[in-house]
C-alpha cells in the first residue's frame, strides 16, 4: 500500500496577467523505501505539486482546484492549518534547495534542530539536544557535540545540506521531499549527500520524493521517475525504462540534452600562447599567520589561441580566483601574467583599459552580475560606447546584431533582467562579453544553475561563438561532464595548486592523480550516461 497517493492534483495561480495552470491533473504514488523522482525544467510544476502537499504554496494567488493527496488516512489538501502543522515536519519533512537561506542565520544549529522535537513530541530540552546530536552524527558531521553550538555560516555548503537532512530526519518522518538538494554542491560533496540520503532511506524505510532537473543525479538515486512538462505529468516509469526506453518526445529531449562524449582537441598552433601564467600566487589574509589563505599557489599554465581550456576542481580549490587574477580582477601576490605580448601583472587601471576590450568574463550568476536597473539595450550598449566600438548613430544596429548572435528576440530589447528566464539572462551576459569583440573570455561556471536543456543550448552557443569569432576560452567548472564535452584540454586544481593536466581523453581514461580519480568516481549517473554515449556513437 502506498504511503502517499496523489490523484488528479490541479493547482492554478490567479494572477493579474491571467490564469497559470501550474499543476494540471497530476497523479502518482510513493511507497515506503522508494525514491520517486520528479524531473522537468524550471516552471514545469514539479516543486509546486510537492509543496502543495504540505500547504506551502501561497494561496492566493495559488489555489487547489481539484484532486486528493491521501496520507495516513487523511487528505492533505483538505487539512486545516492546525492539522497540517501536525503532519508537516513529523509525518512528511522537506529538504530545501538552498540550505543557507533555509537555515536561520540568527540561531545556532542545535537550536534549529531541537525545535521540531519540542514542537511535535513531549520531550525535555536535554533529551531533544541529545537526540539532535546523535542525528548530526548519523548524517556524517564530525564533532557533532561541538558543532551543535556553531552558527550556519560556520559550515560549508555540503555540511549545511547535511544539517538540513538531519533536520528533516530528526522527527523520523515517513516521507521526505528533497527539492534539488545537491544543485549547488561540488561533484564529490554531491556524491556524499546522495549516498547519505540513500543509506538513511534504506535504514529507516523512508519514502523519498526527489525533485530535480539533473538527470545524471536522478540516474543514480531514483527507483521510479515521473517527467513533468507545463504542469502535466507526461511520462512515468522505472529508472531503467525512462533512461533506456523513453516514449514521450519531451523525455527524449531531456535525455538528449545531457552532455556526453568529448570535444576533439584543437589543432596545435605555431604562434605563441595567448595567455601565459608563471608561478602565480594569490594569497589572502596576513602573511605568515594562520589566517593566510593560499588561494592560488605557484600556478603556471599556457592557453593556446583558439582553444577552450577547462579548469576543474571543488569549491575552494582556487579555480575562480585564478581566473579572476588572469583578468586582474584580483591582484596577484607574486608571479607573472602575460596576455599576448603584454605583461599585465602590475598594470594599473588606466594601462589595463585598452586590454579590457580584448579580455572579457562571463560570471556564474547572471542575475547578480547584470544591473537590475538596466535594460538589455543599456547592458549591451554600455561596453560598445565605453570602448568606442561604435557611435550613437549605429548603436541600435550593433545591439541588435549582438542579440541575434546570442539568440535573443529583438522585441525584448527594452526589458529588464527580472523579466527573463535564467537561460535568457545568461545569453544577455554572453552578449555583453562578446560585445567588445574580445580575443579571450573566461567563463566561470556559466551553466551550473541552468536546466539541462537550457544548459545544452548555452554550451552549443559557446562552441558556436568560439568558432565564429575565433575566441580563446578558459572554462571554469566543477561539472566534469560539461568540461569533457566542451574543452580541448583540462586542468585539475586542488587547494590552490594544479595537480594534473591533459586532453579530455587522457584525464577521463587514464588519470594520474588520486584526486582526479576521486572526482571522476563521483560523477553521477556514470553507467547509464556511458550507455547513452555508446548508443549515440553507434
């Protein structure tokens, strides 16, 4: 018998701009010990469907129009607020996507963990504290007794997610809803969290609803999969059936968008490298003290004209700092940086200005890097005017040319960033980066937060632009599948140092370092994705 049975769930949002059918007649069952994954792009309705089960959808403007959700003999959709509070956190728990915004920054971790125990059980504070400490240990946090008194900001991203899992488990629920719980995590930390979830689920016989747009992750953890598109559930089946014999065109589209295979290395160039870095060091904090952080430590590399050089490593490995220091957005402590025949290591802002036109950057979060008060027109025209690339007379034509190059509709030229999707915002950021006709671009995790189909579009766009405009690129990422698909060569970075270098084939088939092997072993969905790669090559 199913722990949870959802039938014909229909949720509409009644907005000023009209009716939005967020969830349209969705039905599914979740059993004890099962991981039921719901996949789909942003806006497909997967989170709204699950949040409605716990009364977390704002009403109004949302409204449950029809359906039932039976759990423990009660219809969750018909419970009063007081009845729902007894279910929420005790019968069904939730792990949110971003643990930093979900945890209260003003409360120590221990206080947040014991809160549901004191709310749902007749338990003394000392007893609750003891159970919370044991739960922290169960999710793999060392020195749990001491960490109970720590603040959320004192934990890494992976450790904060473990705290969220502990918070979800502490009341011993029958079902956990996990909403994109590994999206922002490094591949090795992601693998740890997924294994932890699976082990705890088996040990406690919990039903898990796993919401994700990452098919690689779902391939590792799911027993059964539901595919949602535009509020409708378009396909359901076992994990193997979905990945090997999908029947719906949308499911096939999602699978086809997962990057597989590797780029053939660019031919060797006879000319000097476009970027040369020698013995570069970037240190933060007071020199010679425990506070000193060696973010980049004695790094040397060369980037050949026309190649895409992939740079991989975990968070904190120094890869973003290295990229920013090459563009002199971060000042080096020692070493040298050359761009073509210019030594840019100690140049001031005035000296750097003419080179800024030739060296550009695409940042990870386009919403944070785009000015919310500037329209697309303002954003794209600013570098054109700043560098004297065109005058006011032909500015409109040049802005439209950039929009065409990155696949943005011309009629959206006067819109602001908040009016675009994540993928469209990243296209704006890419348009801004290529506006100056640069020779070298650093792309810092430009697709990490995007849906798989949007990610595929952006990757193909980058490859097209590199070829069309003869660009050279440093592509920074923790997603090894993406780097393999895009890069000519790959550098592996750990704790501020480069530990391995080679072509994609060399890195993926014959890694020399244990750290590189650990990164490769942590790639989710390897077996099923490898089978897809073999099928696509046959």
